C-alpha cells in the first residue's frame, strides 16, 4: 500500500482562498464536472464509481455506484440528498470540508446528480453549522452566476438546482429516512423500510442519499481515473478515509489516510496524532463514532478498513476515532455516551425510548457510588431487550457503549458496586451473566 502522496478529500487546503470560485476553478475545479457533461453518459459515471469501489462514508460502507443503480428505470423526478447532518460524537470531518473547500462538494453533488439523472439536489446541513451553511450558500450562488448550476449548464441540456436546508440539531435526522421526513416539514422520525428511498424517498419519489465525504470523492475519480483511485487503500476498501481523531492524543484533528493504515500509525505517527498525552497508555478506542463497539490498547495493530475492523468485532462507522487513556473510567464513559443517546432518542419506538432512559438511570447510579447488587444483571437485561428490537439504529447504537464496557471492563463495574456496598447500598455480592461475558 503506497503512502498517501496526494489527498482526495482534504485536497488543496494549502491553497489560499480555495473556497473562492475563481481560485477553485484555477486549481482544476469543476474540470471533472465538465468532463462528465461533455464526454460521459450518466451510465458511464455510475460504472466508473462502481469500478473505483467507492463506498459510502456515512457509516454503512455500502458501494455507492451500486446504490445509485437501485433507482427504478424511467421514474422521475429523482432527488439527490447530501447528508451533512454530521452528529455522531467524535466525528467532525464534514464541516471541515464544507468550511474550507465547499466547491469540491458542490462539484461532487453536480456530477452525482447528472449520473442519476436528477435535477434537484438538497444539502441537509446540521442546524448548528451556521457558518458552513452560509459558506455553502455563497459558493452555490457563485456557481449559478458562472453557469455551473441552473439551466443548460455549460451549454448542455442538463439542469440542476442545489438547495441548502438547515436542520434543527436532531441526531436522528442523520438517519436517512428521518432526514427525508424533516426535509418534508414533518417530525424527524425514521420511516418503516421497505420501501427504500431509492424506490420511494423524498416526496415518494426515487431518492439517493449520500454523505458529504462520499460525494467529495467523486470528482477525483472522474479526473484521475479508476486505477489512480484504487492504488490507495485495500482491494475491498479502496481509496482514503478522513479520520476525525479525538481524545487523549497530542494532536487531535482530521487526518486523511489510505484504508488499511494501522490504527497505531493514526495515533502515534508525528504527522498525525503524535502519541498519547503525558505518554500514558491507551485504554479505550472507539473507532467509528460513539455507535461503534470499543477496542482497547491491545488492538493497535488493527488496520483501518471495513473488513479488518469488522473482524476485530467493531466497525469503521463515521470514522470518528476517540482514544482514551488509562485514567478513564469505563463506567463513566458508557454513562456519558448513553446519556447522549437518551437525549437524542426520537421516542418513536418503546425499546429505544424506555431502554435509553433506564440504561442512563442505572449507569448513573453505579457511576455515582449508589449501585445495587443486581445492577449488572439489570443492565444486561436492558440492552439485551433493546438489541435487535429498535425501529432504527439509534437504539442499537445506544447498546454499544454499555455492552463494550461490560465486556471489556467488568471489574470496574464490580469495583463500583463493591464501593457502593461499603456505603450501605447492598452487600456487594453480584454475578455477571455468562452471556454478558462473551
């Protein structure tokens, strides 16, 4: 695997004023869009994206070109939605792309819209990203003024409008069907699937939803070609990923690496994380945002790609890598993460609405030294009833922190309950169910 000598997503950030239309244009900006419109048919673009092996960067890792192919034939209008509702704790790469180089996202959206024969695209952006929304609106206005959006783009018969829509800060609206409900002016709650968005999405019309980083990859695939793109990464996880590194590292930030790079390199290489603060040991690694199962300091040799992380019992998810040192309490970490999921539960389904409430209630009790003898069993029972029974993945995500904490650090829960017993709260006798320890 060659070293990453040229960025795909975090490109041209060293170019002054790259967010300006004219500066972007002088640095080969919109060249991929011109090639697509003048030299390629929509089906050609879809095939190129398939052959490049581009996978969705929003969390699922589903092949993008295959997703585009699910659109039913001869059914119009079609919609393209850019999911910029970046809400996953530990993930912050989307807003850097938007803030620093918005035109590469607009170009990616335009090419993708052409590929799927769509004439209206929406960017659904998280409400808190006020600066990013204004940056996008200015960049889109410039593209309209220069003839790269609107009617008869670049002298062709292709029309495209891009509309920025600000959400209201609900985590659940990062889920694609809840995003569509919100965009239609309804309560942001997930829809029952099937039908899937490609068949009946926004306004019941065929719809493709891709996230910011996914769409930002598309222009480079067109201009540089499939072989160039696939030289980075692995056979099944081609290209690069922008990892948002946070926690007890010396240099938190966004780093673009080839898929297949060892986790240890992201954390310890001087050009990336620069090692752990105060030279402490790694204790907990959350490799894909708060929804991902945890790893430990024993997993530093795991490589950052979809297959290797799945084999290690976790997932790449959004690419938000949270690294915590040995001073961290696993009980408190699980509590804080589940507190987030409780707050963000939309309340549509009982397992998530009630389950997150009870997880937080019991975890708070254990974490503050007031645990009861049967709390470990209770936590196990709660998450076991939530897993596989929630309407969408939010409830499933809430299970991950507590499940990981109990599996990897059961002794910390035992110690917390033993401490509670010395304060007259129970007798300190408790058992971890066998199924929990697996």
